[in-house]
C-alpha cells in the first residue's frame, strides 16, 4: 500500500543495494527552500556539470516557486494521527540521513506529549 511505497528508508536501502554511496546524493527539501543556490551547485558538482548557471542566477529566480498550488494548514488532529503512525519509522530514517533533522523528531515528540 501507500505506506510501503512511502517508506523512504526502505527505498534508500533498495537503491544502496544497486548503487554505491558515492553514486547517490540525498538532499533535504528544507535546504532547497533556504539555500537554493548552494543546493543546486552541490547537485551540479555531484553530476559533474558546470555550476556557472546557478552561480550567476539572480537570487529571486532561485527562490520563485513554480506551479505551486494553494497551501493549506494541516488539521492538528490529522497531524497527531500521522505522528502516531510514522514516528518510529521517522526516528529510524533520521539515523540514516546525511544531514541533521533532529528538529523533525523534536516536533513529533512535542505532538506526542500533547
């Protein structure tokens, strides 16, 4: 089902059975939002292509959202239910990511205490 397809840790483990670690680049969406130039430069470097286009691009062009739909606030009851379902999987996933996402865990723990 959808929970199986959305199991990012299992997906990463499957890909790691096929590709060496240096052939995979795992990125953080939050970095795309907060540091788009640096993230795109790192992707270009990973792929071995020129970084010039991103180095010279206007900051606003890098930050403009394309084809974004309306945003909605998640109902707190739904958030709490999702935390209950996914918390253990998230903790396990975070241990395998190459960047710090402790704030994800802290946010979930805050919801669990309520």
